[in-house]
């Protein structure tokens, strides 16, 4: 009977998305002889270790996971409690100027951990651990006392101090499990066993930066030997040294649990160090490989890896499975999956990585395992098919983004020569430690554009100008420029893109329909991703002061997030979700508007089931009042009259327009059930923002010719729809028939008839016994007329 170890990871920061490094794993790796069975690892997200209740949740979950599939030896990799790393960074920063403040900051950090500890276990267990923590605090003070004198913080000091957060956290969870009768548990200080080689810049790396975990490589053979030594010493004393020789006599309560510190390690020089920000995931996969684990579970606060960021794409859902390559592409372009480097140990040993929700453990989450087929294998048959021909098969797995990036462009360097330009350009970026996320080069080899993090743009611009200073002075280079507006990268990722035509076309078409302008396009040679760069905010949308205040008062953003609109549009284009349509109904309390709302309510289920369309009424207005769905919320339309009661806002067309433009949904529609000229005047402005218009309003088409032409021009220029058929001939398909005749070559010379539904009824009803007045009265009783009968009788649309 074999028992596979499992690894669970708890805590840790968000993954970094802009750094791809590789870990060298020697084939001569020595596995400790007492660990020849597989293991299971668990890792936790920061939110799961914020207070005593959540430590209990983690501990209970570990006990459950170690027994639910039989007795399973389990290792848990834990990070510092929520916010502890930042608190310890503050201690170091304070020590530079005020040692008493540093002591106070350290006391607050320590007391917060001790408060949790005392809530989890009796003093018989906590006394020794508390003594260890207080000794650690004294060591921290000893380390930071010299900082004021040298007026700087060596990277090694920052790493030593911040690493205590994980050490305290591991002992806290250990105490809780130790208090459970019958539990075999031990805690492992990773600094005692995990030996790493550090290259590049020392220090933690910026929070969430691309440098996180960069340049740190495990020394596998040495680490394996040290782990073997720990297992034969501390492991045996604590009773967690698993022995397969017991066979079927092992009972569930005998499953051992080892709590190991994430994030921290020791350098080959023997100096305490870290795996940098976001390094706890890396700790988990390193130990998983060392223990030949059967699986690694990363416990986060979401139900696995999503098709898109659910905060920006409400229709996003959890992905069942990903290949390692797909997960790395998603992580590179901003998805909070794992740091790409953290997956390398599992890739080497083909260990499945599960992403699960600490607050919803019953949900299976996402499993990451296996490699994508190489292009050579995919291209063997040489057959290209359109992705839409594969019914039910979506070529992409997810859509993700990187915000706050800039474009750095060198133009007109053809005199120098393309090869030399590219070499010098990228060389100066590397020398300045600039993270190049995307690179594009003009076919003439005279211009190069790179996409870089916004916080590095000034350094990158200075480095490039310095590298080409002579060429700029001689005008051999036309210009070096940096984009003024903030940009975002939007990328689609999936193994199914290879050898499937139409994927890029669907992506680009969806962005065009959402009125999103593309600045840069790049496709990976692996054909697993296509990325575009768009403006993060719509620069042409500017709010006037009086309704900026209105929107801010309702917690609405005063800009359009184009990246979010692009994400939602692409997500819908690949049928990863139903097509959601944001609808604004004007004239919602009138006869026509009320009838429309009733129909929408009655047809919602039918639209969703048969057409895969969801309708979100984001705004309703009457002639005097309006109600806006704040922050993208849909309005409950079962009683529109209540929505437009006394507590509703006064109708303000400019505020309504701002609300429509701020909606990040790419599919936006205004249904104008009024007969108001002022509303019809707004059609060209709405269409210029990519908003479609449906207008039973006859004034838009039967009013001034200049307005009609402006509406048609805006419609064609912005590729939006203006559906006005219902305003002509009582909604008979007159306009469609005319359009079809003209598009098939017919030349329509004359159209004769009565195009007013009201007047057509009146004229057909009149006879010797029914007078004109009686016929009009009947039309009114049958609700064929406008509220103001004079609009029908004026004859503006009758001939």
C-alpha cells in the first residue's frame, strides 16, 4: 500500500505577470530515501490567513484533505498572515530615521501574531512558540539598529527581516494543529533545508512587479540532502516520518502533516534570503518536486482560474483545466494564476497543480497539467480549418490583460540598418533593467515599438535617448517617443488557436464592434496567444463639470475603461459567455415603453435559452425622471413606475449620456420610445460612442433633413445600428423591403402610400356611416395614436 504525499499552499501575494525565467533542475537530483512515495502540497492565499478564524479554517481544511481520500501525508506551505510582510517592511523603513518608531511598529506586528496564536492553542503549546517569536523580534531589532548609521537598507537586511512573517505564521498554524488530539504535525523552517542560488538584483522586488521571484534557482542536490537530514531528525522526533511498511494498519488519524514556511530560503553563501515577492507559490512547487508529490493545491479566494477577471467581466467563469503552457501565457499577460517560474518544478515532474477556493473547498477548481502540442506536431497534417466549423469547441481558454503599460517607439532609423538598430535598442533596455512585454518592428526595419510597464517608462526613454544620442543629433533617427496616454494589453490565450483560421478575425472584429482602437498587435510564434494594446481610458470622452458631480455622487467612474470593454467584447465573441446587451429605455412610462418593458420581462428566459442573449436594462427614463443602474447594475424592471417615482433623479440628458458612455459593455442600445426632438438630436452623439439606437420615435426620420443625414453619417462612420422600421407603416417591413430591392440592383423611382399607421386606420375605417371624427376616436380607443393626437394628424409621416 503506497501513500502519496500532497502539498497544499496557503497565503502569499498575487502572482507577477511580466517575467519568464527558467529553473535548472539537474537530472542527478537526489530524493531522500524516506520520501520515495508521492506527496501532496497545499498553499494558501493571503486572504485565508488574515485572522484566527481563518487559521482555524486552514487547519481544519488540512485535516479534512489529509483524510478524505484515505490517510494522506500532507505538507502545507504557508505565507505570512495578511499584511505582515508590509508591516515588517515598515519596521525597516522606520529604523532609518526613528528607532523608537521602528520598535513600536515591530511590537504592533508581533502582538498581532501573538493575539492570533493565543486564540488557537493552550499555553502549554504556545509558551515555547511565543518565546521563540519574542527572541526573533529581538534579533530583528539588532539587525535594524545599524540602519540609521549607514542611512540605507541593504537588500539582505530587508529579506532577513521580512522572512520572519512566514516563520511566525507557520508556527501559529502548527500550534493549532498540535492542539488537536491524535494529530501528527511538525513545522519546517525552509531556511534550514532550501538552498538557492541568487542571481541578478537582490531584495524583495516591488510588490506585484515583474521582478518577483526572478533570479532565484534551487540547488536541488544540496536541498535534497538537507531535507533528508531534517526528516531523519526533527521528522522522527515529531512522528511525521511516514513509514509505508505499516501497510494497511495505518489509520486515518496517522496521516502526518508538515507545516513549512513559504517565501524564505538560504543562499549558497549561507545567508538567509527569500524567493522574492510572490515566492510562496514557488516554495510549494519546489517542495512538491522534492517529495515527488502526487499533486499541489494552491488555495486562493476564487473558484480556480477564470476565463477573465470577474471584476471586469461579470460573465467570466472558472476553467476546468489548463495546460502548463496556457497557464504560463495567462500569467504572463496578467492573470492571477501562478508565477510562470513557479510552474517549472511541476512541469519537470508532471505534477498536477490545482487552483481551489479556500472558502468553497467543495468546488473542484482548475487543474493545470500537461504540455501543449508543439507546432511541429500540430502542423503535421497541414490542414487549416475555421474554428467556427468545430461546433461547441472554443479555441481559447481565457482572456486577460496587463494594465498601466506604455509604448516606447524609435522611428526612422533605416540609415543605421535594421539588425544593428534592434540589437542596440534591446541591449539598452536590458542594461537599464527594463521589462519588455511586447516588441514590434516595421517591415522596413526603420521603426521599433516596445510595450513596457508604465512605472519604467521614464528610465526606458532616458536609456534609449542615451543609446542613440549621436544618431539623434545627426538626424539619422527621426524621433524617439513615449505614448502620452496610459495603455493596456489585452490578450487571448488558448492551445486551440493553432491551425484554426478566423480566431484573430473574431478577436479584432469584436474590438471594432466595441469601438476599441488598437495601437499594437502581436501574435506569439507558438500560436497560443494574440495580444493587442489599447488605450486604457477613452480620451475623447470628457464630462462637463455639472454632471461629473452627478456621476461621482453615484459612485460612477468619470472615464470609460476601454480595456474592460475590450475584455468583455472578446469574451462574448468567443461564446465564452452569453451576449449581454445593456439597454437604456427612454419613455419607459409611456404606452409604448411600458409595453416594451413587459415584453422584455416576459422574453428574458427565451432570449437566453434560444439566442444566448442576456438583456440588462441599465437606464430607464420618463419625460421628467430617470433611474440609472450604478456601477453596471441592472435595474429591476418588473415595475418601472416605482423606479421613476419621486426618489428618482430629474431627467438630465447629459448625465444620461455620460452614463451610457461609461458603460464598459461593448453591446449598448438606446431604445427611444419618446417622440421628442431633443432626444432625436442626441442620436449622432450616441452613435459616435458606439451606441446602437432603436427608435420608434418618428421625429428622427421625419424631422429635419440635416438631422437625418447627421444620424446616417454617424451610423456609417461608427459601424452601429439604427433600427427605425417600427416608426414607419405600423412596423410593417417597408424599409427592409426597400433596402433589399436597392441592394439587388433595383432603382426605386416612386413610393406611394400612407405610411402612418394611425392615418391608414382612420382612412380605411371612414365610410358613409363612420365620420372622420368617429374614426379618429376609434383609433384613440385602440391605442393606435400618439398621446398627442395632433402628432398623427399633422401628416409629417403620412405621405
